[in-house]
C-alpha cells in the first residue's frame, strides 16, 4: 500500500475532472455557490469552497453556465444554471465518463488476477 | 472596526481584475456569510465560525489567482525547458568570456596580478547574475502574457550521437592530445626555429630563456608528457573521476607555478629576444606582458579545474 500522501494525490487527480461534470449536472436546477457545495458533498462529491467558487465563475465565462442575481431572500445570491451549451457539453462529458467506466470494467475483467 | 470577512474580501479583490471586482465581492461575501450561517446553525459560535470559514478558504492571494485564472508559478512547463536550455547555453560561455576579457584588460593596465584575476572573476559573476536575471524575467513575462513560442518540435533526430555514458569522446581526447604533443614539441623547437630572425646575421632567436634548459624546460616537457598520459587515462575511463580531477589539478599547477614564477622574475623569455624588440625591452612593457601571461595562466588553470569539478559532479549525479 502506497503512503497516504501518494494515495491522496492520485485520488485528487482521479476526482478533479468529475467536479465539473457533477456541477453541470447539479445546476440543471439553479443554485448558488454554498448550496451547490452542500448538495455536491451530500452526493459524495466533497469539493473545497476555494475550488468551487472560482470554478463556477470560469464555467460561466466559458458559456457553460448562466447566472442570475436573486435579491428576494435575506441576502442577494448569485444563482447559476447549466446553459444550453453547457447541456450539450455535459452530454459529451457523461458519454466519455461512461466510456471510461466501460473500458475500465472490461480491463478489470480481462486481466487475470 | 472592520470584520475579518471585510478584510478577507478586500484582500482577495486586491489582485482581481477591476472590471469584475464588485460582482466577485458581492458573491464572495454572500458565500462566506452562507458558510458562517451553515456552521452557526450547527450550534457554533459565530466568531469562531468566521475564523474557521476564512481559514478553510485559505490565502486570499491564492483564491484571487483562481478567480483570475492566473498561474502561481514563475515559469511553467510550457516555457521551462526553453528557459533552462537558453540559460545553460548562455551561462556556459558568456561569463567566462567576459571574465577573461575583463581580466586581461585589467592586466594590461598594470602589474597587479591579484587585482586582474579578481576583476575577471568579479566581471564573470556579475555577468552570470545579469544573464540569469534577464533571461528569467523575459520568460516570466512570456508566461504571464501567454506568448506562443514557435520553437521547433522535438524530433528523434535530436537524440545525442554519442553513447550517453561516455563523457569524454574520442574527438575530445584526440584534440587535447594533439595540442599537447604540438606544445611539447614546440619547447625544444623554438630554440632553433622560432621564426624570429636575429638582428645581425642569420639564424633564429630562441623565444624562451636558454638558461632554463638546465632544469625548468625539461621539467615542463615532462609535465606535458604526463598530461598526455592523463588524457589517455581519462579517455579509457570515459569520464572524470576524483583521482583524475586531482591528478589533472596537480599537473596543471606543476606547469603553471613554474611559468608564473619564471615570468614574474623575468626569466622565462630569452634576454636576446627581449633586447631584439624596442617595445619589449621597456621594463613597463615587459611587466605588462608578464602580467597578461600570468593572469591568462591563472584563468586557464581555474577554468580547467572548475570544468573538471562540474563534469565530475555530473557523473556522480
């Protein structure tokens, strides 16, 4: 078994790309930063706040998310929603994720232990 | 009194592009308050929760860099190899060149050997620092402006020809031995065939002091022949080793110290030769020639020694 540090780095690498996919899926229902953080964590995607907040802005700049300020509640919040462009990108990302899973399963079953 | 959150938001915004500052501020402040509320709802004290949330968010400069999509590195992987290769190329010869020139210029100016060597080393160090600074600065700017470098892509043809484990190639050894043999042969040859015609009558003037044949010139020839042996041994081993470095340094000193000592005492050049040229027979000019020769000898010995140490370390690494 590799050291904790090595394991941590590999897990981080493995998880990195999935945060974008998970966010695009979750934001089919509009939400603000902190609530999204909670929802992702509840679904098994623990993300650091200092990673997620800048990521949302980047995805918005790339046109994959749209945003809208909601001033009805106690404090103004910026709600993000997956855009049409984000949705089509998401479709491709999910297909690729499935392809990775399929290939991995085939590899695991094909390799004699 | 401003709250920790105010100070945190302000610190983050300092390095975020101005156009997006207000919106990021509003969103970040809201997110921080949400996070504090989330912890307070779990029964935590608000002040403690604020500290914890801000600690979790981490260094504001780092957060700002993530917002601005700015890389927190001086020179990233795109430019690193180009930077490193250019730096190595320039540092491999420019400081030495500048140092030798500066040292020699200083040497012609007077007969202060130590001062000239010092000036040469000082100039070399300054040049090295300047090169390192400016090359790094240019690449750091390229990194920040995302400039495309149209460098040719790597191809297999760029692989080194030599076997990588051989540090001393046959060509290197042949050239060194060739020069040593010519030099060794020149010592007796210059006595009869210097191409400096005597002022009266025919025949040639010896360049080196004939009185030195009683001991020093044979000694120098022995040292040169021993150096040929060292070159052969070095080629057979294929790389610098500690015994080779030590032997090389001893042989260099065995050659350089007599040359410097003889030159310093005006005993190296033949008196006939000195008398033959009006310019050279001026004591000041003779001193200048002596100083330049001595400085050049010291620089070559130091250079050679440094080179052998560097190559030794490279094999050890």
